């Protein structure tokens, strides 16, 4: 694999349903971020898993800053990630995905075929 991992991000904003008779104060607007991986090769997926585990361990060890979403809330699959977050958490999520991809690419560079 010569190409680094890249992700494509699609964003969708959802808001509480309107026109219902019931008032649901618990439902707040959210942003759904969908990240598609550029490759689904075994080495790529293992590098992403490795980076995710490391980032989660760091989160659990150091804790999170106020307003920082947890990577645990993101749903990973072999083709990408779906992350539903509050609108004010969107930038955090984007930065965390950039860090995850950078770490995965470093792992591939170190572990990949020579």
C-alpha cells in the first residue's frame, strides 16, 4: 500500500422533530459526521484499530476536557466511522479523526511492507 489513509467527511444536521404533540426536552440538535476510509485493506484496518485503542487509552488516562466528546461515542466499521455529536463538539470530532488518521498512517509507515 503506497497511498496514505485518507478520510472523506460528510456532515448532516438533525434537529428535533417538529409538528409533534409531545414535547421532548431531552432531544437536542445534533450533527452526524460520516467518515469514509480510503482503503479497507487488512493493514489499513489494523493501523486504524491500533490508533483508536491508543487514543482511547489516553482519553481514559488523562480524562477529557470540558466539552470534549469521547472517541468511544464514534461507531467504527471496516469502511468508516459515524459520529453523532452536539454541534459545538463538531470541531473536536474533526480534530480527533485527523489525529487518528495521522497515527494510523505513521503505524503503516513503520509496519508496512518494505
